[in-house]
C-alpha cells in the first residue's frame, strides 16, 4: 500500500510538472487598421518584435486573436507590436508601459485592449538624455565578420579629456542604443550608464570607458546566439563576438587610452545580450576578464551549458549574474544552474543576485547596473 501511494504521488506530481494548457489572447486595439499586422513579443520568443509564428489573426468584431497550444505552466511577460519596437504599444498618451504578464496554471483566455502605438505619437519629441561624455564613434562601423555596419557608442570618463597619461579599463556592452539615450532606446527606457558612472567616478574614485554596440533589430536573435536554432535560424554569435574581440577592441585600443589586458576588459548585456556576454568570456578568455550577465536567455541556447562545463576557466575571471523572479518560469533556475556549474570549478570570483520583484526590462537592469559596477571595481 505504501508503495502504491508513493507511486500515485510520483505520477500525480509528474503530471503537474508536465501539464500543458491552451492560451487564447483576444485583442482590441486603438488606431489599428483592418490590414495592420499585430505581433506578440515576450520572454517566450526572445522578445522578437516581428516573429511570424506569433502574429495575431483577425477575429470577430474587428479584434485580433492568437491561440497557443501546449503551453507549460509558468510566468510569461509580453508586449504587442506592429512589427518593430518603434511601433510598440503604449498608454493612451503615448507613454511607455510596463511589460504585460500572465501566470499560467490552467487553460486561459485573455481579453486585452491596446490604448495606443508608439508611432502614432512620433511628433512628440523625446529628449536627448545622453551626457556630454557620450559620443558616437561611427554611425556605420564595418563588421567584416558579418559584412554589416553598426552604430558604435563610447562613454569617456569625466577625467579623460583632462588627463594625458591615464589609461582606463573598458566595458563592452550589447544593445548600445538602450544604454545612454532615451531618444534611441528601443523600449523608451535607457540604462542611464553614463549618469551612473559619472556619479560613481566621484564616489568610488574609479573610472571606466564604456563601448556600446547597437543591435540589429532584425538580426538580434541571430547575432546574440552562438548556436543554430530550428525556429529562429542560424546563430551568428561566434562571428559577432569575433567582431568585438578582433576588430572593434583593436580599434578602440588604438584610438583611446585603454588598459588593454583581459584583467581590465569587461563585457555585459541583458537577455540575449547576457547569453552572448557569457559566451564571449568562454571563447576569448585572453581578451575578456569579467562579464555582467543580466537576465540571460539560456532557454534559447541549451548548448551553452555544455560549452561552459568544458571551458578552461581562469582564477582571475569575474562573473556577475542577475535575474528577476518575475521574468519567466525558468529564468532564475537556468541562471542558478549555470552559476552552480561554474562555482563547482572553484576558479572564478562569482556573485549571483536574484531580485524577487524583477521583471524583464531596462528599468530593472538600470537599477542593477549600479550594484554591478560597484562589485566589478571592488574586485580589482
């Protein structure tokens, strides 16, 4: 009897773990023509703003609908777009809104209303919030490894222009358009990296150059993924990181007063940018010595666990992991799994931060960046 009871509990708990549900989302949208295409982007598809597999279909009464089958229980965050982040949903005044979210525990139908679209309010000027220490290296910097061009930003510390013999560490960051300037931020929320470092340079007497690489909206999932994916296509992360390590870094080192060694060369990013930042330190251990890994999208690239397991780690490496509990069902557990793999090697300086209220957005990464940088310079 005890055996049968235990078996029943096992089968029941297993069925809960693997339970799958149907989710229907019905949307009515202000300012939408009948032929407009509406997409849903979220933590389940890499926040791709124009993913054809997540396009809504016409529904009765001028509404649109999408149906998801075989959805696992969990926490999901999302927004609606018209195919790009320049056409993301807003509030009725054109203001940015928080990510929508839903916790799936059974079959679910959501009826949602979209109050406005960002492009309908394009006549309202967005202020340029970049500080005087932020500059554009090039609006079309050539990436030979990918045969593409990209805007590159650089933040120079407050003392840079007033010193001649001082050399600085360099932090390379993904999604450059979101780092310094609300005017260019894809989600209308910038990280405020420049303001943060301006303040900390006085408080900590530590300064750092930051190089921001814009993402390619259409190719972001590919460029930030080192591995091929059956749904999202060929991974170009290897070539992208080769660009940073073999083309961009030599240019920066030749034109700015940098500390060129790996001990003073860092890399950071969020979401897919967190994934590729960890991959960078695995592939180029002699180039990058530290990484900030914010809300990493390990779900799209499970091969990263094997590569990290097999990597040759150096004791000088510093890795900062961050995730929010309100992001997705697997975000924190995946991060903790990765952290445990590296921790077992007893080779690096590690820290792990889990924020109970954290969601998948620039707002929370902006708040965490201050702590990341304080931790980073404290380890020097």
